C-alpha cells in the first residue's frame, strides 16, 4: 500500500494473492488492508490537503504533466501487466494505458481553467465575487474492468482541483493500481496527496470512506447495487458523491442504415474487453427488413474471434473476471434459448486448449430475442450479442428507453432528422450516432437514472471536485 508517501504493509502483515484470469496462475500478492489502514490513509490525506489545496494551478498542472510523461514512458510494461492481471488482449491494454494518460494530460490543462466570476450587486456599496475551491479529501473506489484508466479518470481531476485522495482499487486488479501509484510517487507528489489502500474484502473500507468525517467526497465506479448502498450511507453523513454505475445500452439499426457497416461496428464495441464494459451494447435492435444481412455479417465476424491468453497474437476475446461472471452469461443464454432464442454462433464455455483453467465463454450471437428473456432486462457484462427486431421508430425508442439504466446508447442511420430525434429522445447520458466510441478525456462521461450521478471527463469532470464559494463585500 501507499500511505503518506511511503510504501507499507498491512498493520497485521496480512496479504492476498492476485491471479491471472486466463489460466489461474498466481502472479503476485499485495497487502490486505482494513479499517486501520484506511483511517491512516485518510488522516494523511487530510493533513496533506492543508498545503496541497494552497498550491497554484500551475504547480498542480506541472505534477500532472510529469505523471503523463512517466505513464507514456512505461506504456508497454503497464499494458503487459494489465493483460496478465485483467485478461484483455494486449492491443486493448495498450489503448487503455493511452486513454489513462489522456486524462492526466487533459486535467494538467484544466487545472489552469478553474475560473471564478464577479456578479453585479443590487447595492452600490456591495460587490459579489465567486470562487471555486477544492472539496477536500476524496475517497475513490475503482473497478477491475479498466484497472488503470478508471484510476486516472478520478485522480487527475481531483488533483487538478486541489483535492487529496485515498483510493481503493478492485481486489482483482491491485497490481495495476500499485504501478499507477508508482508513477505519482516518481512524479514527486508531496506525501499524503495520493494514498492507496488494497483490500481483499472491500466492504469495511467502503464503510470507513462514507462514515469518516475527514472524507468530503466519494467517487465510485461499479455495480448499481453497491452504488446505491454507498450512496445511501454517504447521504447519512452529507458527503458529496459521484457514481458511474451499470448500463444496458441499446444499439439501434434503422432500415436506412447499411446493415453490414452497422454489424461491423457492433462487433467491435460489443466484444471489446469481452463485453465487460458499462457502455457495451446489450440489446441490438435491428429493423426487421435488414435483420438477416445484419446477422449474417455479425456472425461471420464473430466466428473469426479467438479466445485465449491476451499475450498471444490474434486473440480478441480474453477471459471473464471470474467463475461467477461465466455462470451469469451461461444462465442468460440458457434462459433465452429455453424461451425461443436461436443461437447463431457460440453459446458455450470455451474449454479446449487449456482454456478450462481460465474463465472463458465463446463470443455469442443470439437471434429472435424477446422481452421476456433475462438478457433483455439484465446487464450481461459478457460476450453475448442479442438481436431484437423492430419495425417502427416510435416503437424502438420506447423499447430502448424501457430500462432503469441510462448510460450509453447507439444509433445507426444516415437520416440527420432521425438522428436528432433519437439523440434527443433517448434517455441516456452518452449517445453514439453512427459512432461506436463516443468517449474521450475531453468529453463528459456519465449516465442518467440508475446508471449514476455526475460526470467524469471533460470540463464537467473537474466540477465534481470543487465547491462554489460566494464573497459579498461591503465597500
């Protein structure tokens, strides 16, 4: 762990192992922290905040630029570690490290753009000035599916704003977090500004984060159920929260779209990270008139995908995070088939060539999916593409919005009027119009409804870590 500028073990010396999800091999171990370590880290962050919050924007920017440069220098070793620890193919890991570095670069600039304002007062002897100040100590909880970029997406804006941080990474991917914190250490951040607490059982750490009076804000990425629980506990202590939670993204292909182009697009985004992404398309609504050529193209592309260890050439499907994830995917597919869905390809676990040692499921396409199936309602977080047909624009808009989630949605149509109607009508925070990658460090990321609170990325992202302060001056 990294507390108050020092690498340290758990107080009782406990550690837990980290395994490779592709083959079950033990790849390392890390300290198993608890409440005492979390309190020590929060105390360090609270003390460091006194000086860090008074640094200039240019000073904070310089630290982030330094961290950006170090991450780019270490890009390949970080990517290889990510593939070994998290499982995604090496090419995808390289892309993620670049994405993570982009947040450091973006907020190195945004640090210098925290503006205030003056407001005309109703009295002649009065002046109003508005400034923005850092909220204080930030507690961050990050997920396993993007184990480096989800750290910098929170840490970079918090540091740019003048906050200090205590972060608990996912228990499945703590090694990536350790290497990321080495970058901040080597960038020369003062002791206590960033702190890392690793733990095998996260619940008690989360409870300390939401109850400790020295923590001003909680930022969390993970499941909606856990997010709701943390939000409820944080509300009891009036802590600010921002949350990026689950998704159930519709991917809508209209009859005027090129079905082959749309199928190629969905094959790239649906199976990215083996479907383990909150913005992964979960319901493919395809107009009935073009469903067959769409399915044929999708099938041809999916059947070429190879599952295996992400360090091997030609691998596009890595392992799922654990046996429970495989069980969930299998349960959804079996339920869909029992209720009339057709398995176009895949539909089974991958067990050959040593893959039985890991957590693999074949990339799968289902046709004839209907509303009574689990996969229509539940987030899959796995490599299954369920195709649902529709005939009418108003109908598909209503069906797409018929979910408690509201993170991402995708629409394929060349009709600009229809594109705007769908953009404005879809109740989701991120809409890709003929675009399968509507994300960037410079753009706001976040959802509506049960998909979260607040935004990460863009100039909106830094606002999550700032308080507005009004000064009324009588002169």
